[in-house]
C-alpha cells in the first residue's frame, strides 16, 4: 500500500479533472464542451421593426400543438413606448370630422319692407284741379285780360280790369300750382298692378289700391306686376346623376310678394329669378329622358325648394319649378341615343326569351301531366329543343 498523499493544485493549474495547466485536456480524460455564448440581438432572429416598443413573444410550441383543448399560458403585458415624432409622448388623438359650413343665404336690407303709401281719393285731386282752373280764370278777369266770349259764357259782370300787376301774377302762380298739383297727381290703380313710390331715392311706400287715386306728383312711381305669373325658360344646361350633360326646359310659377324688395333690392327681379333657376339646375341632378314620372316629380320638388329659398330674399314667391322637356346635350345626344337603343333591344330580347321559355315549359308540362306522351330524358330534351326553335321563330316573325 502506498501512503496517501494530498494533492494541492499549483497556481496556474486547474482543479478540474482532465484539465492541464495550459488549458489543454490531459490524455485519457475528456474535456468538457465550452458553453456557447448567447447570440447577439438581431443575429438569432430578425431585428425588431419598432425599436422603441416591447412586445410579448409567443412560444413556438403553441403554434404546433396537438392538444384540442385550450391551454393557459402566462403572457406578460405588452408595453408600447411613445410614438416617434410626438414631443409630449402622448398617443395621437383622432380628430372629429368637421361639419361643412352652411352656404350663406342671400339677404336684403331688413329695413326694406313693403308698407302702404299715403294717398288720397281721386276726387280730392279733381277738386284741387278745378279750383286751380277757377283761380286762373278769376285772376284773368281781375286783370281784365279775360276774353269777352268767356265772360259771356260764364256770365261774369263787365270789369275794366286793374292790369297785370304783382298781385295778379301771384294769383296766377298760386292757381296754376294748385291746378297742376290737383290734376298732375291723379293716377289709376289697376287690379294686379302696384305702384312703388320713392322720393329722392328713398322708399315712400307701395300703392295696391284700385280706382282713381291722387298721389303726390313729386314722388317717383314704378309700376310692378303682382299677378300670378309663369315663365317658360329656354333650354338650360343640367346634368343627371352620372354627370351626363342635359338640356332642360322648365316652367316657373311665381309672383311678387314684397314689391319693395323686388324693385329696390335688386336691379331686375326677373333676371335674378332666371339666374336662380340656372344655379339650381347646375346643383340638382335631373333624371335623363325616359325616366319614371316619380323621378321627374322628385327633381321638380327639389328645384322648387332651392329656387324658392334663393328668390324669397328679394320678395319673390315661387310656387313650382317643373321640368317640361329633358333632352341630351348635342355633344352626347348621338352616343346616348345608340346606348338607349341597345338597352331597349336587350330588354326586348330578354322579354322574348322569357316568353318562349314559359311557353315551352307550359306545353311540356301539359303533355306529360295529361299522359299524352311518355318521354325519357333524351326525348324530353329533343322536344324542348324543337319547341324552343319553333316558338322563337314564331315570335321573331311577329315582331316588327
């Protein structure tokens, strides 16, 4: 027996078995495998697309498991960092849709409203005119310049006359002014007509009375037709729902409701109404020729509402705007005509085919149900083919 001796490792030598001092394995002893270092980030798997976020990794065995039932897996919360480019680090907020601003409606001076003017009956003007004429005759008789025949006709006493002095000329001027104001202010009011009065550019009122009236002759008069009127326009440009160019003739029924705004609010209310109709046709789609009656009525109602709202600001009341004639524009009329003919031809062919199929089905059903013939599949197909050809040929001959 050999004495047991303790072995103390020398400095620089490894205490592990099989390891030499220089790091090489001793003969006959297997050296342990060195542990592999962890792969650097970005080499073992693809690098992160978003570097400033932390996401939860999904275990690979969950993608290829064979268990049918669910399996609970502890998943850590996902943490998303601030969005790049956000200075405050807050998530972006969704903006609410901004409502479109309403189109401003045309307005006229609110103080410009129709009001009745002050007028007198026509008898007052006649009386003033007669008094002025009588004053002129009296002044002439006073001055002694009245013709003898007039004196005899009026049975005036003989008078030598005082001559034409300042007093006589003043009497002449007063009587002439009274006569001119009396007869010059006479006016005739008609049914369906109104007078808009103005003095030095200022609105003084509206006269809607009829008969003989006396109006201040210094006022400027403008006659306005307030009757119910209709206007048939010339072909105006329009478009349908698909943007195809059309030409539309409309009938507008309207009347003047506020004479002050219609006369003084715009230069010409009839021209303004025509332009309102053109603007409405440019914004509201009109159905093409051949559309149903309901679509045309719907387009007329939309046009009426739009024109009535635009023209109401100037005192014009619009009752209806109805399309009378709708046709394609000259530049697209030929193409749309060919397209419509093709559509009608296809519709006619579909109708004929449906009628033929129904006739064949009815004939075959009656023959088999009444037991007149017994057909197998091949004979049935042949019979259907022959009947289809026969009925189609007959329908083709009947069609003009």
